[in-house]
């Protein structure tokens, strides 16, 4: 019988991000997936309210944090991975192709402290890697397309897919970031939809399409196969690529893309302080 992890979801309305605490109900070992560091752009202040909710859940349920898992270097929210690592000692994990993302954006931001080798993270993972979680096992699936470094995490009958898939009535992730590819995303989605039909799909964001009034973040492989508006069964790669590229051409850059990427290529650490003791996020003009 397939092991069933316990899943708790935490929705951040400011960024529409869903963070997860996933745990083994037997040993109480847990992983946090895609934690959010609160950031208010109008005054450039950071806060840890969202991260504290995750820590409170761990404490209230007697959970022992084993891993902090990033599905990719997010462009829509700052990561709280480093803060949680400092608080708990748990290692931060991300896909091995993060080095390609770091190489692009360290140059853009002239981030001289960022060596593009993934060393800011504690563990880089690739397709087929496995991480222990009590009596459960975390299996890594490389699911690029949205970014080169995107991975999904499979625990028993649950798959945490980051931005690769959204809810069936919203569709799929954009592919117009550097290193993104609609054709590659299509192949990654077909990999996910080849999982058993009852596999639960947990998405990294939810937005409210017309006709829905509540945020949701869980579906199944069977539901995605049947009803995903962009990539349900029967949609060819060519049809998907044409649709995705046309849609992406209409999208604005995410509001927090510039601050997010500067922090997230550093595994959630803020840039180093200046000689005067201040930390700065850069706004490269006319660059994206």
C-alpha cells in the first residue's frame, strides 16, 4: 500500500503562493515546501509572519523538520528558506539546474557574492534522487519549462509540482523567463500526468479564474488529464506551445520579480550589507 503523507497548506494572499508542511504520520518527520518571506514593496520591509506560521505548525503538531524544499527559484515571492534554516538547522534543497538560473541573474544584478555553483543551498537534487522522510521517501522529478531548475517532489501518492501545473481551471505556468520553454514544460507535464490517476497534485499557486470564488490548491492526475484548460488529454505539443507562447506574450512581469530573484538565488539570504550596514536590492533599469 502506498504511504500517505500528512499535508498542511498555508496560502499567502499577497503573492498567491501555497507553502506546505508535509510529514510522515508515524515518525513525525516533516518537510517544508516553498516557504514565503513577507515583503512589502512600498517600503522594502521584510517580515517573517508567514514563516512563523509554519514553525508554529511544526511545534503544535510535534513535528521534526528534516528538509526545506524549494521547487525552483521563485520570481513572485521571496523565500524564507534561509530564515527557517537558521531557526531549525534543516538543510535547504533545490534542483541542480539552479546553477543556470544563478548564472543568468547574478550577472543581471551584478551580485558579486553569488558564485553560480549552488553552494548557497545545502543539497542540489536531480531526476531520480531520493530523500528520506521518516518511513516515507521523497522522490525528485525534474520538471523544467517554467524555469530550467524546476523540480517536483513525489511523496507516496502526493506530488508537489510548484509552478509546473496550476488548478485545472487555471491551466499552466508561463514559460517566458530566461531558460524557460513551452515545449519543455509540455514534456514535464506529460511526465507528471503519467503518474497514477489517483495521485494528488498540490500546486504552488492559485488564482481565481472567472466562475470560482475560493482559493484551492489540490487536484489529482485524473482531474488534470480530464479538465486542465491548457493541457488536458488530447492537446498536442504543437497546440500547447502555440497557446502558451501567445499567452505569455500578453503577461506583465511579476510585481516582485526583481527583489525575489536577488534573494532566491541566494537561497533566501538577503544581499550582504554595504559598508554603511544597509542591505540593498537593485532595480536594473530597462533590463527585463
